[in-house]
C-alpha cells in the first residue's frame, strides 16, 4: 500500500532553516509527481510546492517563493522541502502527498513551529 512518512519538523527561530523529508513506498516513486502542502491552525490545507517525475519544480506564489525549495532523490524514494528564512507565519503542519492511479495519498504530517 502507498505510504508517505514525513520527518524533519520541529521548533525553529525566525530566520532559521529546516529540511523536511518524506519517504515514499508502495508505488513506483520515479513515475509520479510529489507535493508538499501545509495547514496552519484554523486554515485550509494549501499546496506549497510540487515536483514532477522529471524533476521540474514549482513553488506556490506568495511568501514562500524564493525561500522554499523542493527536490527529490529517486534512489531513496524521498522528496525534500528545504525551508529557509522561516517566519512565524510558516508555522503549520506540513504534509507530503502523491496522486497514484487517481487517488490522493497523504502522510501523517510533521509540525513546524517558528517562534522565538
């Protein structure tokens, strides 16, 4: 079965960096696009970044562009989200996702808290 397991979240001070990881299993990783979403308390889950099976990336417009970067390592079936210059508004649960044969799968999420 498809599984997505995120890690790398935590508490970081404003201006700091974190790298989130998501290890995937249960499908042919190389063939699928991967996504990072985030959901802040009381808000909807929003897409943050995408990477195609060929490694083409896209970052959501707005405050994360230029600070967040997505990458993948097909040999490790892992997708990453590098987050720099973090702000308190980046506080959220971060999820990775994949759409496999028309079904969207989610990881359990990893909490990122940006606070001094």
